[in-house]
């Protein structure tokens, strides 16, 4: 829960979420249970769900005991009516789970609200709807892997100042770093912004180049290639085409 007491739903790769329902038919004053309370005839729970979290299924609270609850949902799962008993006995308590699908949640979803309304044909004053709220935090299970080709580098040769370097061949042998970012969770219907920051030995303590970035690009799953920032080859050295790129 958050600092304000609101439930926090951290979504990563789960396809559904369980909403626990607890309905009681107890006397208003436990110290004087005989003053009021009666069986609740045609006791009904009506739950209304947001489009991002439609109804999926009913699950009993205790899988070993049969549940008296029967639920009927509308076509798009935005509302469900659950029969709690006819009658729901005086002193009875009913627990069950409503299983809701998370497939409608997008990266823009920040909160969810489910309205729960009880009704009965028996006399029951002050029966107000209850709203179950939750904030949504998207936690994508991203993973990063990388490989360097070749795996070892050797430094040496003629040392040139930055102003004397004109061509790609003057900055040493090339190494190619291939970095792959994977999402192990479910795909979201709309994409947000994800950033990967790469750090490499850019220069030595006296400010001289160590690994000079000749070519940096992002290859998307669709085959598109996009430039990274800041741009590579800041000295505008002459490159030798064709070249797969890399860092020198």
C-alpha cells in the first residue's frame, strides 16, 4: 500500500489479478446481537469494472469447500452480478475472489477503480456502494545482455593527437559491442519510453581518447535502425564503407 493507504498494483507479467470479496450479514451492534439483523433475501453483489480490468472468472475462497456464490457477467466483462444467497442467512459471511484480466492495462494506466454495490429485497437502510481503488505501477521485467567482438583488445602503435587524426584507420583496431534488451513479460498494447544508458572507457585521465565511438545505432525488432545520442564519430573522421560499425 502507498503512504495514503491506497493499494498499489505492481504489474509485470501477470495476466490477471484477484479481487477478494468479503460480504457479511451481521448485527450492527455485536454487543446486542438481538436488536436487529435478519436473513437477507435475494442478496446480490453488483461489481462494475473499468475497461482496463474486465471480469474474467469466479474463484472460491477455499478450494476445498463449495461456494454458494453464482456470478453472471455481461458481454464485455464491464459488470458482473453475483448471487450471494436467497436468503443470505443472518450471521453469514461469504468470501470469494473475482478474477480480473489485466490485458487492457497500458503504459498510461495510472489507477483502477472497481465499484461494489450490495442489494437485497429485505429492509437494509444505508447500503452504500464501496469503491476498491488501486494505483498502478508498471514493472517491465527487462534484461540486458552484451558481448564484445573481439573479446580482447591490444593498444599500441603510433600515438597521434586529435587534430592529426583524419581517417578511421588512424584510430586503431575496431571492437564491436552488441547489446540486447529483452522484455520477459507480456507485451503492452501501447509502448512507453525506455532508455538504455551505456558507459564505456571513453578517455583516459589526461583527456586522450581511449575507445572512440565510430558508429552507434539501435536496431529494432521490425528491422528499423535508429541513431543513438549523443551522435557517434564526433571528430567526423572519414569512414571506410561498407562497415558494420563499432568503437575504436
